[in-house]
C-alpha cells in the first residue's frame, strides 16, 4: 500500500547458505558478522525487513487453498472436480498429493522466518543497549526490534500448528544440520506455552501504535493480541493424533476416535486457564490500544452512515485503517492477492482494463447472506457483492453457475477496485491494497468469547454490544443490540458471540479456524448443507424460498441496464450510500439496493469511448430480497418498463449437488451425528519426511510418499 520502510532497504543479509538436507529448510548465516549486522537499529531493521517480505508470500499459500474458502460461510467458485485444492478444503475425501507446493512452501517459509527470528533475537540479547533497556524496563529501538522478531516467530508457530498440528519447536538459532538430526515433533501445548511466556516478557518493551509506528509493523498492541490469541487457540478443540505421546496432558473429547487415521478431536482439560490468559491479554489490547480504535462513526459526511464499511474503504484508499492491529503492507507493482482473489470479481483483462481481472477465489455462501443477516444489518451488503465488474467500467449480475469472475456465486464486497480513489490499471494483482490481518472488531469479539467462557458475562456483553452497535442504526439499538445481547446467557451467549464473529468477519477467512476451535465445525457443516438443501428445494418447487428472517431469494430477479445519471443527475454510487428508510417506491431503490456497488467515476472518459449500450453501465435490480411473480401486475409492469428476468436462484437449482453434497465432500451426511472428527490437518511432504532421520512421521491417515 504505502512505500514501506522495509521495501526500500536492502535485502535481508541472512541469506548466505541453506542447511543442506535439512527437513526444516531453514537458511543459516555463514560469514556474516552479527556485530556489524546489528551494530545499529537501522542495520538490524534490514534483517527484519526480510522477514516481513517472506511473510507477504507465506500466509497466502494455504489461506488461498483452504482457509478462505472452507467454512459454512465461504466457499470456492469452481466445480469440485476443477482443482486439487478442493481436496483439503473439503476435508480430504480422497488421497491428496503430499508434495503439494503451497503446503510445502508454507512449511519451509514458516521455518525460514522462525530461524531468522531466532538468529536476530540471539544477537540482540548480547547488545548492551538492549540489555540496559530490559534491566530498566524501558522500551527502546532495540527492544522493539526484538519484539518484532519474536512476533514473527510466534505468528509462524501459530500458523504451522493450525495447518500441521504438532510441529518441531526450537527457540534458538540453527546453523547446521547437526542441530536438527534428532529434532522431532513437539507437543503443541508446549509450543503455545513457550511463545506465550516469551511474548509476555517482550510485549511491555515494545512501542504501542502511534507516531511513526503504524499497523504495517508488529507493535506492542499486536504482541498483546498474539499472546491472547495463542492462548485462545490453545484452549480450543483441535485434531490430535492417537499414535503420538502427549505425556501427562489430558483432554476433553468431542465425538469418537477415528481408528482408521488415528486421530481424535479434543481440547486441553486446562482450557479455562488458557481462556483466562486470552481474556487478560485481549483486555490489554482494548484498554491500551495506542492510536488504534474501533471505527464507530462514519466521518465521510452527511451521505454516509456505515462505519463498518469505512474500515475497508480506508484500505481501498491506500491508507492504514485506524482499526488495524496489523496489516501486511503492499506497494503498487508488488504482486498481491487483494482484491484479485478476495474482492469483487471483474471480467477485465490482465492489464489496462477497468478494472483488470479479479478472479474472486473466496465466495460467500448464499444462505449466510440471505438467511443469517438481519435485513437491517449494515454489514450484509458490505460483505457480499451481488454484481461484479464487467471489466469495461460496468456492472454485471453475479451468477451462481460454477466458474470464476462473475460466475461462482456471491463474492466478497469488502475489497472492490472500483471503489478505489485511484484504481491501478497497468496490471492485475498490483493494486497496492494492504491485507488487514487483525482488526479491533474481531479482537473485541474474541475478548467477549473468552470472557463468557470464563464466566465474566458482564465483560462479554460490553464488547459484544460495542461491535454489534455500529452495524445498526440508532432506531434499532434498543431492540437489535441491547435487548438482543442482554437476552443471552451461558451457552446461548457463547453461541451468540460465535454467530457475531461470523457476521463481522465474512469473507476474511476467519470462520473455518474459529469453528474448529469452538468445537462446532462438524455441526455447522451439517447445518449448512441442510439449510442449502431447504433453500434449493424451495426454489425448485415454488420459484422462491423464504428464510426465517423474512428475506426471500427468487429463481429470477428483474434487471435493467441504465445510466446512473438518468435516474438522478446527482447520484454517485461511490460517494452515496443507501439511505436509511429508502422504500421500494423510490426511483433510486433499484440502483441502491443491494448497496455498495457501482463503478469508478474516474472512468467517465473511458466510458465515452464505448458503444451506447456499454455506456449504460449500471444495473437496476428489483426482487433481490422479495419474490416478485413475473405474472403479477407488478412483474408485468417491470417487464413493460424494460426490465428482463435474469437467472438468479435458478442457477443454484441447476448446480444443487455442487452447493450441497460437494461442500465438504470428505465429511458426508451422518458424520456429525456419528461423532466423526473433522480431518483438516495438512500432510507433511515427502521431502520433509525423508530428510528427518525418521524423527517425523506422517499422521492423520495421509500417505507417506
């Protein structure tokens, strides 16, 4: 996004040689003089820069394949048979290539960062200025750098556990293969404990957000969050091997052991102690946030009243959001996947189009959007896009036919290159939009969950309400926020917070891992499949389906292409949001509902070069949330007015197997009732196994070669 300090510095100096035949594939220093490298904070920053640079590539790998598309609210756009990545996303219904490149890269790059962090931390520990600061308990540039390196290490261990389960753990530099000759798996609880303890010491000596320290670097705020989140993860349900010795650690178990692939779905019986730590450190974040704050007011002027959307607009405006604790920072001309893979799709070319191609990897479950959201919730239309970009500065109705770009179903509307002040058109995947990885909205809901889980319902409700409040207008606060939250207690409260996280973070790739930790992943898979079947059956039988919240989805919607200025000369979809109380009788309703769509104003000159038909670049939509019978007086009037019946839910019917049975194909009907554990752990590669001297073995029923 911005021209970050670490992108203009020299490449990381710790890239001299690789440990040959090292299953960790870490990179070690050879003749590097650590005293020179870390002689000044500026020189040490160069090493840190290399870690951030690797991180930009690392966490996209399996996030792309599995995390962002494998929940009850998010899915992949293409048919199940189209790509091998659907196998791990769908919980391994068939054997999987253990040498998958994205999994191997995640493993290798994760350990590369971990070892670089250890090398840097070891060098800093002998620095007199660092030692003085630690002794006095005063933060300085050296303790900040040490903390950033530790955050890199802890973040990568967290990630590796999420994907691979128990992993090798070391908190010291590895400079030769001899150090890994006997290194095997470490019980993940010990990894969590080790990193939590280290972060507790380092976080108070890091700078808080503010001044020259933005959320594009790890801060004391992020370190506190990471401490809490590691504890939160440690408290949760995870898949564990039954052919592995966990020592004296005991577990609470969900369902049955799977004797075929030797695993069980459990949580540490000491989970409440971890949750207490999570609560303590999440409170540190919200009580001492530095310059970060939850966006609760829309500051864009009278036409706007959606603080939730403003957070994402900041990113599209190439600004660090004040709600962010950490954003992976990107510059223009640097390859990234925002919005290309997780934004509003575009049918444009790879370069010099309006906007360029946007594939739309992460898609949004239609039942989630139509059925889970209260119709008054301001987050709904921000979360899902109902129209995509043509690539010729126009709108196109999304399609539930399987495919990509405008096909594949609803996509995320949180990242839309059309909404950028200055869209970057020279080349796709180079928009400069940052990846917001942690923001205060989700931290507050994690805090609410941890507080509720440890019996502190007052704190839980305080932060539950705080996040939910910005999603509703002032007129709805009493009923849809205060009474809604206050009516919950015990397990109902925990369920309510889990649902709020789903509503808050849709399309951001948070849901899959959250539900795994909550122990609700199996239940939600079956519920999602049942809900989708009911919706599709209604569409097939009646031409529409009515959700419990009163919203309807129809087989067809009515659409008409038009010029937005013909509706209202003052109307501008980029600087005008759907006003509260807008009724269907208003002439602006068809172009403002669903909201947060349109095309960029800066492309007016380009539009003028197109044919008159293409200059009608916006779509008026009627019947998106309410069934309109085509044979009724209303339907006939719309057809007479130039509207056409556009396929909508009918494409769900035509692809019903893809949207039901093929979702989580490796967890078929009956699995939840039978207590079958969900197999989400990725396999280790052959190269990792074969170079580990037998210290690492394949688990969870995956092949070894």
